[in-house]
């Protein structure tokens, strides 16, 4: 199990997909889903009375990639269903999870520090955490093309300075 975290645009999803592709080349099944779509799908299955059957889709592959964990908070049902999935996969199949949120922020994702702790307990056992630091590849490309100025050359109030301020704030939060 791998957990990849840091700022947006630094290659978390790219790395997760590459690991899944390596698993496929080694003869293992892999499945990719955003956290939001995964929880929506399982929530719909729960409401329709077919959660157990739908969970099997996510339990079957050797590698399950869950992308963008924490971009949107989960409601109580979503948190409970996510816990069920992680518990069911625990020590049976790998989960590659990408997020911009540090572990300390997971109580806010799940709306409950206890369920967040239970999920992290299972995810972090036997896991490798990879922190990717750096500037967004997309912003670097825009800067190279002259469409975005360097942070030190920006004036307050402009769109470029707002983007840079948000990125710098996110970087500071991730370091603490």
C-alpha cells in the first residue's frame, strides 16, 4: 500500500497510475477511481440495497487506486462505506491513495476523528508513505510559456499573486 501526498500538480496521480500499470504488467488486476466517484458509487449501491455486491468490484483487483482523497469531505454514510471498503481490503489487496491532505487533516475529511483514526490505522499498517514536494508541473509550464510571472516579481492583488499565495499557503500547511 502506498500513500502519496503533497501540493496539487506535482505528479501524485501520475505516480499512482504508473504503479498500477506496473502491477498490470506483472499480471495483477488494478482498478482506478477518484475517491469522490468511489464513495458516490458505493453510496448509490447502499441506497439500492446492493452494497455487498458492489463492494466486490472494489475488492477483486490486487491493486485499487483511490485518487484525490480529501478534495471533498465525506458525509457520515460516505465515511462509513469508505471504512468498510478499507477494512475489507485490509491485508488482502493493496490500496494506492493520493491526497493533498496530511494525516492530521483526515478527521475533517471523514467528519469524525475516530473513524479517520480507524481508517488510517488500517491504511498505514504495512504501508509506504511518499511525500512529493515541489511546484505544480502545470504552473511551471505556464511560467515557462511566459503566462505566469515568477513569485518574486508579482504585485499584490493580481491573479498570478493569488495563485502563488494559495500554493505557498498549501506548502506551508503541508510542512507543519
